[in-house]
């Protein structure tokens, strides 16, 4: 199993149950959250495309969050609009995503 496939499996297992800072709640089934961390994987060859970020929590626990990236996702690198392919492993990113019954869906990605 490749590294990206392993990371995706961890994301799906942990990311859907992990706890992060809750920003707003629009319904009982859909929750908006924002995380900040280091990009550990980007996959532009899948449909939907995927971004995976490792988040350091206050108690020195690391949380891996992976989200689907759609054509509606706003992606910024600095102050410039960007594509997911422009994001590199190791970049620091803020990701706002929706936690839905179907998985995590990125609404915006801002790379510093």
C-alpha cells in the first residue's frame, strides 16, 4: 500500500471522528470546522481531489485531517488564487471544511 493510500486510510478513520475547533454548526448533520497545520499529502489525480493536513493539538497529540477538494473550494496561496496542484507537502495551511455524513469537504484552503 502506498504512503498516500495509507494516509488516506488514516484520514478516513481518524478525520471523520477527530475533534477540532468548531466554528459554526449549520445543522445536526453538517458542521463547519477550521484547522491549521502542515500539508502531508495532496492528490490531484483522484476524483474528488484530496488534501491531507497534520494538526498539532494542545496536548501534543497530532490529528490527521483529510478533505475532498471540489471546483467550488476557494484556494489561496498568500494573497493569490491558486490550484490544489500549487500546494506542496510541508506547506502550512488553514483549511475550513464541512463535516458531513458523506465525509469532509473543503470549503477554503489558505496556504501561508
